[in-house]
């Protein structure tokens, strides 16, 4: 894992549980350090992710790539073959185990979301509720959101496979619309009951809700969580314009797609 920024991250992580007097012999200090490691993997950096990004940021970047290529398929209304080839890039960004080669970063939204859930669970197991009341409260919401996002990632893969099996453009477009909605929901959640907010049920939450609750853990303990929005990569990869006419046409022509 990359070195954590000394100013903000150290302040948050060293005060994350309680103002304990920590020593190498204190069992509580050992658990405190373990919690810091797991939350650091989620928000700060992880050894095997692209560029050593945290798991949340990695997931959001892979999700943005998948969403962009779903848009490409949605504007390619005259060529079923190109729509179906775009699905390879969607699936590679979500789960490179399904499609080993594509436009994603090679880690996959699904794996990153699974990692968020796993390290959340490990962090909660590493500290008693009395040591980390904010984590005890927000951790279950984080784990639920990560698990729901992972399940929707599986749904997105299944829909992308259906697009590739479609026999005509009209059928494929209906599936692409479902795919885009599923990707958006796995990332940001969805107000299913139309009550004006995204609740805490698995039907509504996405991975962004895990980031929200983790940011509250940081805030309660006196710091700000580093941004997990992959804006710099979105800009450099041209994801905002990919799949939006007329830029998407120029993008595909430059790359022979």
C-alpha cells in the first residue's frame, strides 16, 4: 500500500477510534492499527490496484469506464456488431475475469466492490464497538452498499451477455438501456420507491453510499476522507465525451472501432 498523506490521513487514522493512549504492548492499540489498515485500503490506497488507488476510487473509475462504453452502444443504432463489441469493454471494466481484454483498468468494479465489503467487515471485527462507535454504526451500511453493488455488477454482466446475443438492433437497444440503468444504480444507487431519497435497503443503495458512510466515520473523528471520485482519470481518458455524439463518432474512428 502506498504511503498515506501525512497531514489529513494521519490525523484521521490516528484518532479514528478514540483518544486512547496507544503503546506497542496495548492490545487495543494493535486493534486500532488494524482498523486503520483496512479503512486505508478502502479510501487511501491498495497494493494491487491500478496506480495504487484505494478500492473505492478504483471501483468508481471502472464503473465510469463501463458506463461510457454502454453509452457508446446506445448511440450506435445502425450497427449491431459495434454495439455488441462495445459490451466487451463494458464487461472488462466490470469484471476482467469475464473478458480478459478490454478498455477497463484490469481490476474490475466487481472485485473492487467486493474488496470494500471485505475490508469493512475486517475493520469492524478488528475493534470492539466501544473502541469505534462511529465504525460500529456506519460499517454495516458500508458493507450492505458494497454487497449490493457487487450483486448489481453480476446483473450488468448478465445483461451485457444478452446484448451480445441479441438478433436485432431494436432488441439490443432495449437491453442497453437496462444495462446503463443497472450500471448507474450499482455505482450511485436508485430511489426505487420514489420517496425523494436513496434509502439504506439493498434495493436502493449503490457503492456511493458506502463512500458516504465512510466519509462520516472520518468526519466524526476529526478529518476529511480523500476524494474517491476519479475525476482526473475521467478527464484524461475522455470518458465524459465517450458515447456522446458527435465526439463518440470521432473517438471510434480514431481507434478503428
